[in-house]
């Protein structure tokens, strides 16, 4: 493939000289350390690192040219190509280099504030039950034809996305399920990609440190359904119970499935029974009814299951197979995950790190117990400060006891983060404790619990680390909870 062929359709500020356009390309990358002879290097200006600083290193490793939306730095001695948008250029070039795998592998994208991970796991389970060879890209892990790989980002860079899709196709894969974050769409990581099915879960306050306003946040989500470049998805699966769905409908989709608990949903749940051992309800679609049994608990997971069922229907999968796929999907790591050491109270670890997600998690806990709900939570550093008091208000309003602690403080002072949240906590008279050391805070929460209570450890979920200003330390809420429970005399 020549450089001209690789960049065909990419908006460049100047036309490629014929000699440069005829240069052969062996690969492409945005990380100078991975550049090899014959590669094209894409230089991005990030929040912390300017990729142009590494362009000369890429050239020395054998790069034939560098592509960026920014002008060259004086020390760069090679061919410099300016694109109108660097990440969009990479997305288009990646698709071209890997021969457009989205034309053969069917992509399913899930976006929304909460529920993306659970919905992705459910959809993949349904597809596998239907005999499909699948790939999964998401927050917890990547999976390629059954092989688990560590996740680098919720939605990887376009090059990694297309490389993954091409490898999946080589292994006989037919369907790729991906969480699609608002950051990914705003930055252009999935620019021009063709999604067969796009799923919307919900829209609540989050990531305003990046997007600025809720309108801009919603606009980023909307790009999955109404892309600036490339075709709209063939199917849109939308949450009928969320008003934001009205703005997500593509102009001319092949089909729209609106799911929900409300009566006007196309795909809905009836006769819902929720207990700690899971959910049971009737899935109603047109004139058909399918009994659903899931190990997942709580009303919010009814919506996640409906969203996944809608995606299954978009691929023509029958209701009975959808039901079996849902039943086969066990608890998602860090999503209302139980820690059981034989103690007489429930201990739950959940990734909830927005006020809406925290509300949902506490409400599930309230549904499952006649005792108290004890909530431990913290707020992430270097993230939207405005949601900190909102999370604290939810915890104080719905819990019987609150432990305010640290999450991933990053470059911020943990005490300062806690003080931001304390403003909301003090609006209620709920008994509470403050402990910045998360391990000690977990001990406080579990030590407070009595028989029949629910203890919710919220915020970190599946994460196995804690990020501080100058270091990242191993930390797992689940393992810490088990250690504390053992020290309290509870052991399976």
C-alpha cells in the first residue's frame, strides 16, 4: 500500500507531492516506540504529552513520514503531513490499512453514562449463545475469540480498534461488541466506523471536566447514532425510559428498538421479581413473551438486559436464544459484585462513581435488605468537581450510615476532595465517618455492619490499583474486604 492510498479520503491541508504519495507503507502507529521501518507516525498533542516531540525518534526508527494536525517542530528532518484533524486522520487511515473490517465484522457500539460494561457482557453472551465468534472491547477487559486481554482504555485508539477487528476476522470472528465512551467519540477514535447496531443506555451527569456542559456531553454520545462521517448505524437500540433517547434517533436507520419498563416501549419487562440471587421477569416483544432469569440483581439491570436483548433482536436472534444468553452471563466483575466470607450481612462492591450510578446501587441494596444500608464511597481526583457534593447527597439521603473516603485522588489532595463532597453530605443528618485511607475506611464500614445489613463499597469496582499523585499502588476493594472480614472472624 502506498502513502497516497493510505491517506485517500483524509482531509489534508496540502496535497501530497506525487513522489511522497508513491512511497510504500508497511504500517502505522501513534507511539514512536512501536514504529518500524516503513511506518507512518501519527503525532497527537495530548493533555500531558506532545507527540511531535517524538517524531524525530520515529524517523530514526524508519518512519517514512509523520502526520499531525499541528505544524512540524524545527528539529524534525523528515516529511511532515498536516491533516485537518489528527485522530480522525488516524481513524480513516487505520480503516484503510486493515481493509475496512467493519464491512465484514458486525460492530455493536454501546454508549451511555452507566451500564455500558454490563450491557456489553450481556450482548456478547447472547451472540455467543447464537453461535457467533465474538470480540469484546470494554472497561474491564478485551476478549478476542474467547481469549481475555487487559484493557488499556474503555474504547481504544482507532488503530488498536481496527487492528483488533482485523485479528478477530482472521480468527473467524463475526461480531465485535464495544463500549464507546464519550471521550472516544469526541476525540475521533471511532470516526467513520460503521456500526451495525448502536445501543444507548442513559444520560446522567459525568465527565463535565472534559466536555464542559451536559449539552456537549450529550452531543458526543449522539455521534454514535448520527456520525459526522460514514453511515449511520443500521439499528438503534434506545432506552425509552430516558428522555435523552429522543435526541439519539438516527435520521434514517434500518430499524429502531425502544426498550424499557414503561408501557410504550417496544421491548419491555413485565412481572419483575428481584432478589439477591437475581432477576426474573417476562421479556415482551410484539406478540411474544420470553421468561428471563438472570444472576444480576436490581431494576437497573432489567434495563441493561433489555438493551442487550434489543441488540440481539437487531441481529435476528430468536427470543429463546436471547434468554439462554442472558442466563449464561454471570456477574460482571465489580458491578454489584458480592463478597461472601460467611458474614451475616451482604457486602457489595460496585463501580458506581456518579451520583446516578450511586443512587441505583444503593436502591438495589435497599431492595435486598430489611436492615440498614451502609455506603462507602469516594470521588476521583482530576475529575469533575461539581459531582462530588451530588454523590454525597445521594449517599446521605438513601443510606443509614455513610463512610466518606478516598477513591483515586491522582494529583489532588485526598482531604480536599473529601471536603468538596462533605458539603453535600452535611445537607442530611445521616450518621457518617470520614477516613482518607481506603483500607481503614473499609474496616470502619464493615465494623459498623450488623446482621441483615447491606454494605456497599462504591467507586472502584473491578479496579486493582489506587492512583496517587506520585505513585500507583495495588488495591482491590474485594480483596481488602475479604481480609477485613477474616480479621473480624468471618471465613468461608
